[in-house]
């Protein structure tokens, strides 16, 4: 497979499928990426050509589409990524939440990837409420890719993923691997207990969640969507946001011209209008 170049019509067929399933729009510049990732999937299946894989995908679509999506989607995240959002939670959102007298705090990490974001959220909350009356905290972490969800659930990370994580956080919230597990860190149950991982396609017409969220993270997701699909997505997300609820998006994203019902209160920080 490494010697075979994907033809334009084959690339177009695959990117049409990925757009229809996920809303992700792949540019011509992604041709080499698609070729490399589908090649890996073909080797697993013992398939020799892209046409043969396309036929196989269509013949086993309900099963293989999950593996196809897993192969194509890109997952890049870090602990404390865009840390200003977690600072804002500490300084503004959580103090306001305490004053409100609410006893339930619900947060959604949409496009959670391998789990660094929801674990950072859990860390932030646990640290804030360490010496205070703790509310009932639940964090929903969703992604379309089942491979990254499994990694998030396992909560095991290599040393390079922990760069930038303060030493006291590592000592208190992670087990350090020994022996054959040298170079690995595992999240402790004190953080895991807050988080539920679920597969969710943000392009689905309806979401299965019941109730609304106080805080929604949807960061570095819509950069792969066209504006029309971005508007549809945030119209759906708004239904799951509390009045006065908070929305965080990625540093290169902007929803001011595509989503109604939110006011901009800081760089990439929005609040649902009452």
C-alpha cells in the first residue's frame, strides 16, 4: 500500500463520506494524510487497493464506518491547553457558582479527544473545592472517535504528554509507572470519578443528553467545519446550555457571526444570554 498513490477520484469519494458523517471538510492539502491513514487501515484488513477498501467500507458500512472515522479524524490536545479558560473558571465562574447556592455542577467537554481536557477540568474543580463544600459534579466527555475515548477512559499517558503539568499536580493526581510501566502516568480515581465518556457525533440531528450544562467546552472543533455547519452545531449546543451558562471555544475560532444567543465576555469565552 505504501507504494500506491491515492487517485483524485478515490480521495474525493473518501472525503465526501467523511463530510457526510462528521461535517469535517477536508481540503486538497489533506490528500497525503488520507492516503497514509487509510493505508494503515488497509494493512490491518489485508486490503491491497483504495478501491477495494472503498468497496469494503460500503459493504460493511454500519460496522466499518467507525474505524474509518477513527482513522481519518485528527486528535491534538494537551493538559491545561489554552490555560486562560481554566483561570477564568477559577476566578469568575466558580465563585459565581458558589454565590448562586446551586448544588449541582454539570460540564460538557465536546470533542474531548484523548481526555486531557476533561481531566484538566476535573483537576480545576477538585482543586477549587478542596477545602470547600463540594457540589455534585458531573463532566460529560464526548468524541466521535472511539479509539481516543478508550484512551481517555484508561487515563494513561506518556511522559511527553505531561510536559507543563505542575509537579505537585503530578504527585497528587497521577500514579507514576514503575518497572515495565516506566515513563507512564495514570490518572487517579479522585479525578476519574467525575467523568463519563460517551461517543457522540456532533453532526447528529439530535443529542441524547437530558438536561443542560453550566459550562460547555467545544474547543478546536469547528475549525474543521464549514460556516453553515458551524451555525447548525451551535444552535444545537445552545439548547444544552443553561441560561447564563458558559461556552469556551478554541483560540482560533469565533462564533460571533454564526451563533445567536451568546455574548462575548472574553477572548473565546461566551455566555448564554438569559
